[in-house]
């Protein structure tokens, strides 16, 4: 008697094949959405890079002198005289009319003064005179526009590309303190409107980010960052001998 042995070979059942096709179909159907999500994430990253660049520029500008007339590196920055009608921020005077060199409330030990070591009192640059004088030693020297390319294109590979423009503006804004001597209170209502006819004790720094026409719609946004710098003069650390 001869026994015949059947060898069972593995095979794919029809149900398994159908299941695999369905899974692959679902994956292929969601692929465009996944690609779109990944692309938008790239857009967000580039926008964040642009915002960081603008913020870095503002921080850099804030590190410079408040005005051209206080940019002498050999002396501490003085408080500058302004045409602002706010008497509370002007130089306080004695009863005989002589200036004290300080604002009301400033300690006598403070180095923040209207008077430079040479005895001179300087005025702030006229509102119409703000701008780049080629020295880049005070904050309004950075008024203007710069262009940035935040991503490039490489040979054989496509990258997200964004060309942005950073426009910097510096101008005087209202410094009205609304000081109430009776109640000994200060109510400052910020008015960010540009003061084009007078000088004040506050300068507003604005950077505006815009994309070029070739940028994707997701990147076609205008982003504005603001900062403020005040006419308070320079300071000096106290020295003590032990």
C-alpha cells in the first residue's frame, strides 16, 4: 500500500487580499491630506523664522542710543530737551528759575541728567529729521527696508521659499502723562499716533513683515511688531571702595 503525502503550501486567502487592498486604498486617499498638512507645517516654520528675524532686528535697534544727539560715546547719554508740552517730564527748576538738571522725583545720586559733563543741554532731533545719516549709532538710523530670502531652491530638489520685506519705521508718539498732583497718580493713555510736527520723550519702533507676490497664499500675510524707547538718559553703576 502506497501512502501519498500532500504538501500544504502557504497562500493568501481572498479575504486577506481584499483587506490589504482596502488598507492601501485608505492610505493612498489620505496621502494628499498628509502632504498638505506637512507643507502647511513648513509654512508655519518659515513664518516663525520671519517673526524671529523681525524681533531680533527690534532687539538690536533697541540696543542703540535713543537719539543722534545722545550718541557721544565719551559721555553718558543725557536726557534730551524736547518740544513736548508735558511739563511733568521737563527739567525741574528751583524757585529762582535755575535748572536742577533732573526730572521731578529723580534722586540727586542719579546720573540721569539733562546736563552733560561739559555743562551743555542738548535737544532731540526734529521729527522731520529722523532717518539714516550713515552712522548707525542711534535707533532712527535703521529706518528703511531690507529684503530677506528665508529659504532657497537647490538643484533637483524643491524647497519652500519665502521672500519677505522688513520695513522699519521710527517716529515720535504722544508722551502725555495725565499726572494728577492732587491724587498723586499718573494715568497714561497710550496714543500710538505718529507725531510728525513735534518731538516727544517716546519713540515708537515698528517692523512690518510682508511677503512677495510669488509666495504661497498661506504665507501672504502682513505681520507688524512694535517696541518703544524712552528719553531717560544713560546710567552708571555706583562704585565703592572697600
